[in-house]
């Protein structure tokens, strides 16, 4: 703290009309989650509510967003810990917080190993793992003795830790595993859906798989391996059973069968959010809907994903928010240097 220098540009929050409703007095801020946002004041982090009132004093070296009633914080003189909405810390034995709460569990570190606690701070899953990820849909990928497996909330193996790689697919309930020369897809209960030799499974929407074989990729049905799309140079899952396939001229938007939804090609297509996807073409950006219809043409210098009905976009004279009709929603406050996405109806802005 002796070396800390507060920035000259400060952060505050605007509402969905563009009004500055929380004054720009903070060194840095995080997004609002569960009614609170982490803010940095004079080099220390605390939390404010939607009115801008400081409800948890800025006493932390670092602070993260609230999830399921708890936030991870780093005190100046203690390891990472969890606090509740009043600032009260979860008391635990010899562990330090390692990730956010999800599905009522949080990953913690004990020595050099990881385990999982419940919301009381009790170790529910013992620290026997060399790596771990967050719980999602009642399951979690973990690493044990350099091999990956899948466990449930009781720590029982859904998939034994024998795999070289495990990926939770885009649908959230399909797991793509590799072992030796085989790629295997499992459902969330650990039931094998299909197995392929000599190829790599990349992603799934729960109905089809994207598969790489040599330099080519294609989509294949989980229920009928004979249903195979034509080959592409690359395939990306975009949500809502939509995919992007790369050909020589760029990416095309396609359905789960690998059929193009339009003849347009793009340098990049982002994942869909709020029903729209940002795309780039010829170094400019625009938006398409889930039917593949171009809504704006290439008019933005840069475009971000939609959040809560608004998206950031770079115009010729600066950055502003657009609404769900791709029209200018409002100009940001005078002196705005940077903006971040809306969460819980508020967006952070940096003012000079």
C-alpha cells in the first residue's frame, strides 16, 4: 500500500438511460451480482449496493463477485476467504478459497491439493485433487494423479479419473473425453453416448458433435453416426443449436446438420447472447439474428456481445450502447473513457 498510486480516472455506474447514478469515485469496480458490486477505493476493496452505499467496508486486497450469497476476498494479512453479504467470513480449518460458490459448493486449497466445502465451511469433498473446476449441473471435473475424472456433489466418481482430457460441452450436460486414441462422449450420469477412434471430439449441443479428423472438421449425430455433415476447416458452437463453419472465404452460420443458413461469410462470429451475435467482416462489425439475417451491416469499428438487452459498440466518434433494435440507446456521460457491460441494470463507466 505504501507504493499505491490512485489513478486519475475513476469509475462509477450508469443506468439503462445513460444517467450517472453512482458517482465516479472508485479506482476500479466489478460487476453487480446479487445486488452488490466490488469497488476499489484508495487501493482497498469493499462492496456497494445499487444506491451506491458502501455496505462492506473497503478493507481487502482483492475482491470478487458474489455467487450464491458469498464472495471470495483476499485480506491483506490472511489467505483468500469467503464472506457473506454482511461481510462475515466463513470459518474453516486450514483451507483457502480458490474459486466461487456454485451448486452450493466451492473449491478450496489445502496445502497443494484441492477439495470442496459447503456454505458452512465444512470440507465435504476431501482435498485429494491436484486440479479442480467449479461445480455445474451437480457435477465437477477434477484431476487426480495426472488423470481427469468427473465427480458428483458427494465426491463420488461419475467418471473414473482415467482420462487424458475431459471437456464439458456447450450444452452443459455432455462430456467429451479422450483416452489413448479414443474419443468418448458421456451424458451427465456417466452413460456412454458414443465412441470414436482416431478423431478428436471438440464440442456438442447435446444432439450433434463437432469432430476433428486430421485437418478437417464435421458435425455428426450423437444418435446416428451415419448422419455426418460435409467437412469444414473449423467449426465453432454458437449456442441455440447454431454453429459456425469455416470455409476458404470465412465463417458461415449453419444449423445442427451443417447446412448454411445464408450465403454470407464472416471473418468472425461471436456466440449468441440475447438472441444476437456480433460478427466481423472487412475489419468492421455488425450483428445477425438466429436466422442468419444481418441486422445492421458492417457499421461498427468494434462490437461486443449483448447483455441485458444492450451491447457496447464503437462508432466513428467513440463508444456507446445500442439497444435490441441495434439503434443508439444513449450517449455515455461526458468524459467517458471506457465502459463495461450491464449487470442488474447498471453498467460501469470510467470518467476522466
